[in-house]
């Protein structure tokens, strides 16, 4: 199968990039009064959003790529509207969000055979037991969050625990719902695997964005071939992971991608908690943390030690894989 390569001439997330840059500058300058300004303008912006959406529907525009066009020439992020945190409580019409998500396009689609080969769940999968297990896990997390979107760190108790498998399939389970989107971020800088598992030729990723303050966020968000699921690969630089993850820019990146779209659920795949402090560092920045335990390969005492590395207020529990 030919690998998909993100176009270098443009951004697939131009709208989100502009919003991130604005958020980052406001935080850096210590401007704490932006919420007041947002509230004053929320009614006008919501009205403008609704007018634009109605105009789009009336014109019959579907934002799909023209024949022969590269993915970078069209922008599915325009299909989403800002979150209630930006417009004010109750400002977002969930029906409108759902309607626009349906229009998100994929430059390619992984076939059922592709997904089976990669052990990625999908709604029509014949492995109903595996699908239902991830659906159950998704439901539990939604109950915990009150239905709100969140950021989740997934880390293995040891090398080979299957954290990447768990993280990717959990993100895919969130993307089952046509009113939700999912973003998975490969934070395992030492041994990144998600881009190869999804057959993506990723030219840039998370570390490239964190290292360069002028880097376009849209250049690191890739379609995966799975509807409503996007990937941020690890990036070209993979040393000194702790320096990247403790940076102010990493904190603002997670804040921006979480709050801009209320339909988006973000999963971070990290290095094993036993081998690196990365999962603990990222856990402090995220809403929840989850531990993946390989069946029959680790003692109960070792599991307890691994779990204690996480903030108990954010730790959702351990999942046995195998």
C-alpha cells in the first residue's frame, strides 16, 4: 500500500493553527482578560457561524477535494465550529457540530483488511469481543468525564505491555461516534510506532512543532485513513524527551487542542512508565492517566509501583492486555 505523505505546500488545519497561535501569544503575555472579550463578542460570533453554515449548506458545498488535488489544498478543520469555552456556555449547537463532522474527508481510507491486519477496531469488525471491550472502556471514561472531552495518557507498566495498541484502539473507539472526533499523539519519542502502524510517511511531528515557535500546527496533524481520527506523530527529533514535555509550548499545545473543539478526545501514547518519566510528566498536564498491564508478565507489586507514579486524582486505573 502506498504511504500517505502530508503536503508540504499547505496546512490541513489552518484554522486551528491560527487559533493556537493566538492562544499561545495571549498566555505568554499574561493577558488574562481575553475571556471577558470573548464573552462580549460571543453572540456575534455565534450568529456569524450559523450564517456561514447555512450559506454553505445553501450553496451545496461539501469541501471535498477536487480530482487530483492534494490533501493540503483542502481543510476539514473548517467543518468544525469553535467550542463553548471560546463562545461561552451553551453557544455551540451540538447538531451543527455533528452535521459538520460527517463532512470531514479522508484522502484515503483503510480497508477492513488493512484494519484487521493492523489490529485496529472498526464498527463492522468480526472481532465483536474486542470491539465491545473498547466500547465498554470508552463508556466508562465518558461517564467519568461527564461526557466532556478530555486528554488521556496511556502508558505501559513495562516494555511490550501493548500501550500503543490500547491507545490507538481507544482513540478509534471514540471516532466510532459520528458526533465525536479523536486525536492520538505519539509521545513515545524513543520508540514511536503509530505512524508506521497507520502506514504514514510522516515528514514532521510533535517535536518539530515544539522546537520551532513559528511552526504551523497544521503540518503535524495527519489523517489516518480512519474516519474522524487524526494523528500527531512523534517528530524528527527524539532525544531529550523530558525537555520537550516540560516546555511551556507543550502545555499550551495540549490546552489548545483540547478546548477548541468540544467533540475531540485526545489520547497520548507514551513510553513505559517503568523506563521513563515521560508518562508522569505528561500525566500532570492531562486530565487522566491509564496504565496498561501485560497479562501474566508482571507481578502485582510491580503494577502497584507503576500505578503510584501517577497522580491518584487523575489515575483511572489499569487495563490488562493479553
